[in-house]
C-alpha cells in the first residue's frame, strides 16, 4: 500500500478492503471488483508431488474447503484488518467460534471466568455443555473487578466478557478486564457482536481475542449464520489446525461472500442503527408505561461515561422494562405491526423479543435475576426503517396495554 492505512477512514477501508489497499495482497485471477465465490469443495493439485508437498506443509496451497478456501480466507483477512488484529478465522456460527476458543484453551479440570450477562446460547455452552467435560465456567458480575480477579485460580485458562451485554446493554471496562487477565497470564476474550469494529475495537483496549456472531451486524440482512474470531497469528493458526479442521464448523464460501458484501455497508448501517436507536430510546424513556430503558446513549445508563470512553457510538440495541411487567410485555409484542417478533439482531429489519422466555431461556430464574434480566424486560434490535414509523408502531402497541 502506498498510502499510510491509518490515514484512511473506516468506510474507505471497509469498502476497498485490505485486498485493494495493499499492493502485495493477491487479487482474483480475472481482476473482478467483487471477491469471487469459490464454491468448490476441493482444489486441483498440479502433480502428485505437489499434493504431497502441500500435505506435508512444505508448500502453501488450497486443498479442501474445510481446511481453507479463498473466499473464507478473504473474510478472515478483512475482519482481522478492521479489528486491528493479526489474523482471523471464520466459522459456521458465532457459537462455533466461541466453542472453538474454549476447546483450544481448556482441558478437563480447567476453568474459565466469564461475565454472567451474556447471550443465552453462550451461557448454556459454559454452564451446561462444558460441565460433563469437567470444564467449569465461573460466571460473575464483571462490573465488580475485585470479584473477577478473585475468581481466577491456577486452573483458569481464559477470561471471557461480552460488552455491551446481551440483553441488558451492561458495559464492561475492557481495559481493566484485560489488565486483570494479563496480570494472571491469561487471555481476555471479548464478544464484540453488539458493536462491530465500526464502534469498538477491543484489541486496541488490550483484548487478546475478539469474537463475533457475524450473523448479526456483519451480515446485516438477516440471511446468514456465521462467526468470526480474530487475534494473534499463533493463536488463530492453532485454532484453525487443532479445532476448526477437526470439528469442521467452517463457514460456507457463499456465506463468507455475503459477509464480505455486508462489510462494505457496515459503516453506513451502523451509523443509522445508532441514530434510529437513539430516537427510539428517547421516546421510550419519556413514555409513562415504561419503567426503565437500558441504552448506552442515555445519560441514565449506569456505565454511560465508560461507554463514551471505549465505544464510538451507542449501537442499535435497546432493552426496556414495562411498568406492567411481563403481561404488559406480552401484549406489546403481540400488538406491534411493523416490528418483527423474532430473535437474532443486527438486521435491517427492526426486531422485538422477550429475553427471559426466548434468547435467555437457558438461564434459571435465579440466574436471570442475578444477570439483571427481569421477566418484564423486552429487547429491541432497532433496524433501518424510517424511525418515525418505528416510534409510531411502538406508541400504538404501548397504547394497547391496560394499566
Ligand atoms: N454472541 C452474541 C452476543 C450473540 O448475541 C449471539 C447470538 C452469539 C454470540 C451466537 O451467535 P450465532 O451462533 O447465533 O451466530 N445471539 C442471538 C440472539 O440474541 N438472538 O438469537 C441469536
């Protein structure tokens, strides 16, 4: 690259990619502007000798799509570039990426320390699926840094946080958590799904591994399930060789291509998600039937200042509570006409869901209470429709709740 890449803005980098900014990056053979979809399960060897050399690791080359594919690889390089990491690895889902990290770092008898308010699927992996393998997940309130540090012992292998947290939008101090993890020689893993590299770069704040459910804002259109992790070259290489290759949860070339396309509009989409969500949060904050609004952009958010420091925007997710509790939430979700009643998030379509009985139904009642997820909490993923229409629909649905 002739120009200093730091001088270029995020949108320029997201659209052109490392592929077109770095002269030494190989382009597609026919110089297409769009990255080709290499929809091929296997790759031709030039000779039996070359095949043997590639298998022996003496020569580089594509062999088989479970081991590597040019479209997947392009996504991995671009995600690492946008996150400021050395390398990336793409997976069939966010859960495939998260479980790969755990399996790469933990053996039987080991433990991991995690924030307690996380996506319900991650919580299930940590607390239920890992349990028969004798890997213990110690989930705790990671806003209390003293608790986080006390939970670490000689068998701890990683510290895992999600910030902002699904579904409460609680914000954790990435730099402080990294400081504690590093004091104990442990990697800090951050789930950056809610913000994407456009709004937050955990690597710049000391995180060692960043993971995404790329199903969400990276894809952005509700049509793809995928995951990505980024981190140091050695670690990423080890996860590729020891976990992904054997467990096999790779992203398909077509889904990798959809995510590459998603990256090009990520900056404009994220900016608009923030703008729309800020207006919806303001509307809810002043509505008499709403008892609490959890949105990092509101001054009432308990970690508003921390959010301003470590995030470049408040994001598109909102959680709120209704004065009428769970019954009021049920009426609201059945009364909206424009908002789509569905889990997932980060789509162009606005989505509404009920964490306690849907995304976080893997939490017990006491775990929900401890994680700050009351039965009456409703979660919004604010999409890219005209915000007046979104507010109008919420207003009419709130009007159907009997007080
Ligand atoms: N991390 C976060 C923060 C998530 O929200 C999700 C999925 C995952 C990881 C797992 O990614 P996946 O395997 O689904 O690609 N969150 C969902 C949600 O809130 N509703 O449906 C899925």
